[in-house]
C-alpha cells in the first residue's frame, strides 16, 4: 500500500473534504422511479450567495412542481453544501443507464 500511495503522491496535489446533505423536500421522486441499474450520474451545481437562500429554495420547489405538472418520468435528488464547502451550492443529481437515457426519461409521459 505504501508504494501505491507514494506513486499516487506524484500526481495528487491536494485534497479536501466537504459534506453535502440531501434535501428530500426539494428532491423529485416520481412513482416507479428507481435508480437500480442506473449507474450514470449527471450532476448540476447551482452556486448562490447565502443571502439568496430563500429564493433558491423557492425556485427549486417551483422546478419540482413543474416536473410533477408536466409528468416528467425521471426524478432527481437535491443536495445542499455543508461543512467544509467553500461556497453555498445546491447539487442536483440525476441517474440514468447512460447519458441518452437521462435525456429520454426527461420527456413528458
């Protein structure tokens, strides 16, 4: 293990840790939506200033309502930056079998 980590140090310049936590209230999980077999994640980061926290939550709630109204098939999970994050952000995670699956599942029923 020591040799392996020594070799890694040649290419690995820095490291940091941060915590992000899921916000179920803003996540969208349509009926029969499952991540089983969906090993291709797509991540969208939305950075904002802390003074806009309320507006950000409201906007994400509106997106969730739109998905429900339009009958979008795929769901997504929303995460918020936590301890160790340098900036405030929300991350939206969408899973699919591959990139094309994510786009096709985003179509209306």
